[in-house]
């Protein structure tokens, strides 16, 4: 992509002033209109060091209302981010709908700096580029406009600019300086070595839903104008698309990818044997055994830097709270976190639905237990029509990709569905109503959900079919007998962790 770029293009100062006068007014109007229509915009700026990125971005944002954009400079990850999957730190910074997120360097340069030069760097980089493609496509499918700019200058021009920078004693990499042999400095100075890597990244991630624009940056006036024109045209098209077809703010998604999924025949829920039970003595013995093993295993997880994600889904009153309580009873609270998931708030609704879960994903060596999860998109949000059919159908692929990213980073994933029948649920609802100490557990939503039992069953069955993957399979927990349910969860987690840690 860079080989045939004409870097000789330039415009005069007079031509620049005339063009910018019109573009600045237009850009300000488009920003306001995008806010009204709740169009989220992400602008990614990458390029060679000394390509003038800082100055070009500054010129570009001057016409914008500063209250309507967020500016991010992606530097070295902090300690906590280094212990989490690569993309989560970027998920945390995506703008709410209607705002503009401007990234002065992004997931691309961080991927090169953090991965290039490591053992098996080709494999690591390929995997990360695949994850980046998932990330960007999911955002575009949710209505985000993503524009990516690479500011390109020649090696000769870069060397001349370095001379000028050194004369002025301007630090090249600000807070990221790692010494003369640091990877950050190598990335700046080794133009020839990084050119093939940059070319590969641009080619592999130049896709219709998030294209790259190569900006000829030898002449700064030309570079800024090209950025302005590209952004204004793209926002205009996005606005036209939304206003022309009311209600369709997202692109048509591709067919759901279901590779690597096991074949499930019949009803997974109907096959569950709800007659399974344990005596009080059997339960106590099992509980003591597996809680003790889990107490030891959590420290082994910490030493080997393996994270664990445990998801609890299932029918209301199926016993999720009781199972979770027994699971953590003997664990060190410094190494685990329980996250109850309810209805999203206004800020969460203004982001992609996966955004609100990213902060809770555990660091390496830690455990996060989700009481409800991102599967709400294909369960309650589907059944109650809180999202469109296109959105929940698309979510199967998005969830599989999200969990694959977690698994590839080393996370061990458990997905439990607690199964009971309608009669057992009714008994537990009535028991809660009759017990003043448990009455708070029953809500109007529980009764409404019960009335739509069959709809939830259909949604759950399809969820099992399309999201039970090799790296994150669904596990049905027969929960009519609470003792059996709790013991099975404890046993499953303990034995699986022991097997996984043997591989590490």
C-alpha cells in the first residue's frame, strides 16, 4: 500500500487557507449533526514518527467542539492492563454514541511495539490482527463510524525531521522513553525493518467497514486537508444513510460464523435429568473436599498467571446465588470478584453492549464470577425486544469472538446454565413470598419472565447451539436439588482447573 504512494503532493499556504475556511465550518456542523443522530465516531491516527501527527491532529480538532470528543494517546500499558487480554484497554476507551473518539496511536502501534520481536512474533501478530478485525467489525455493526489514517513520509524526510527535532531538544517519545535500546526507540528509528510489518498490518486490516486512508504527509498542508476532506465526506455519507433509511443505523451483518462448534441434537434442557440429588451427608463430604481443593488451586492459578471467568446463567430462582456463595466460601477475596449483572444504565446503553463487561474481566491469576453476563443480549434482550433481531442474531458471532480472545489470552472459561422445571420455580417463588427474609428476592420481572418461559427456552436452546464452543462449552447443571447443583459446580470447577494447570 505504501510502495506506490506519491509523496511529492503539496499545496500552497494560500490554497490551504481558502479550503480550510470552508471545511472547518462544515466539520463543526457535521459534529453537531452526528451528536443529534447519536452516531459514534472513531478516528485512528497512525504513522511514522516525525510524520507530523501531533500537529496534524491539532489542526484537525480546532474546529470541533471540545465537549464532543475524547482524545486518547495510547502509551505503554499499566501493570493491570499487561495482565489482561490485549484489546480490553482499547474497549474501555470507545466513545459513547454521538461522541468522537480520537486515537493518537492506537491498538496498531501498540501491537507492533509490544509483540514484534518476541518469540513466535509472527503468530502473535497474526492472532492480534485477527482480534483487531473482530473488534472493529463489532463496533461498525453496532453503528460506529471508524476511519483510520496512516501518515506516510519517506525515510529521507523522516531523517531530516529528526535533525530538526533534535536541534529543538524535543523528546521523541515523551513518557515512553525506555533508553537507547528500548523497543519504543527502536520503533522510531528502524524505518526499513518496520516497513514490511507496517505494510502487512495495513493490508490485512484494510477492510470495507474500517478502511485505511494513506495520508501523504511530506507536505503538512496537504496532509491536514486530506484528513479533513476524508472525515467530512465519511460523516456526510453516514448521516445520509441514517436519515434516508430511518431506523437502520448499522450495516448488514455477515452470516454468523459457527466453525468449531459441536453438533447438538435435540433439546439440551429436556435431556437434563432433574431427578439427580445428594443426601445431606454426601453433600457435606463433597463440599468439604472440593472447597479445600479450590482453596489451594486459586494460589496455583495466581502463581501461573491463569485467569478464570465463570458465568452463571439459568432460570430465575434456579439457585445461582447459592452456588456462587459455596464456590467462593473458602477462597481468598483478594483473588476473586463476583459481578452481579442487571439492566444496563444510560451510559452502558450508549456503548456497544460488550463494553460494560470489559472492566470486570480478570487480570492474569485472578477469578471473576458473573451472576448473569453478556448472554443477556441473546436471552432477556432478545425475548423482551430490548434490541433488534439483527442485533441479537449478530451477537452469537460477537460473543464467540469475545470469548475466543479471552481463551487465547489464557483464560479458563466456565459457562453454567442452572436448569429447573416450571413447577420447581413456582414452588421457590411462593416460598420466597411467604418468607419475610427472602421476599426481596422475588420481583415483578420474575413473574413476567415466568409467563414467557417457552420464549426463554427457545432462546436458551439456540444460545447453546451457537455459543457452546471447544474453548468455552456450556455446562448444564441439574438444579432441582440444590445440594446436587452446588456440589456439581464445585466439582466441575475444581477438576477442570486441575487439568488445565497440568498443561501450563
